[in-house]
């Protein structure tokens, strides 16, 4: 199954509580942090909540 490399590019400070919690749930703590997650609908939904704060790359 494909994987996603998710990188935080903007801060969660001043954002809504659910967006900050979503960043934390993805495993992101600070700007330029990257995590690799499985490409699942749950992860895609989290990324869709904070598309302005993260970048996503597909890893095969």
C-alpha cells in the first residue's frame, strides 16, 4: 500500500482547536516536522482538515 509523507509548513498557533489537535494526531509538533503515514481514508480526512498547514507527497 502507498504511503504519504506529510510535512508541516505553517504553524498551528492562532488556528482553531480542532486544527491544532489534527496536527498533533498526525504526529506533527513543529514547522518542518515530517511523518510517514499509510494512505488510508482516515489520514486523508485529517489532511483535508489542515491543507493550508501541511504538504503531502506520495511515497510508493
